[in-house]
C-alpha cells in the first residue's frame, strides 16, 4: 500500500525528483499506481461501513490479492492496534505536543 506524504509523493522516494535515484523508477511507479488503485477499490467496497467494521473491511479488501493474505491481514490488524494505542495515548494533546507524542510512540515498536 502506497503511503502518501504531504508533498504528494509515495514510497518511490517521497517526490518525483527522487524517482531517478531508484533502481527501477518505472517499476516503482507501477507498484505505487497499483497500490493506489487497490486502495481506491477497497474504499469503494467498504463504503457505508463505519469504525472497526470499516477498518477490518479495508484490511481484508487490500490483502485479498496479496501472495499471503493471512500474513497481510495479521500485519494490517497489528498496524490498526498500534495506531489505536497511539491515538489513545495522545488523545488529550494538540499541535506540536500531539506531533511529539505521536513520534515518541511510533518509535516504540
């Protein structure tokens, strides 16, 4: 799944200028485009579901085409649990304090 950064980039290096530094920029772009399409399709399939049901649906949809769907789903659920733990730990913070809290908890794997 491609991660979209504030600068509009993805896993291929953060921005399009960095693509030239990749071993195979074209393949990286193709992977990113495929991931983006899978995410869009998953979002459409899970439309109307809310909360945990929506999150579970998204994980299942995105992992459906994975080589190892069970491993993909386990990693997805682990990511969701870690995200929820961070959200709970940082829920009373705002602004820079929130950013610092998120960074601190993300580094604790």
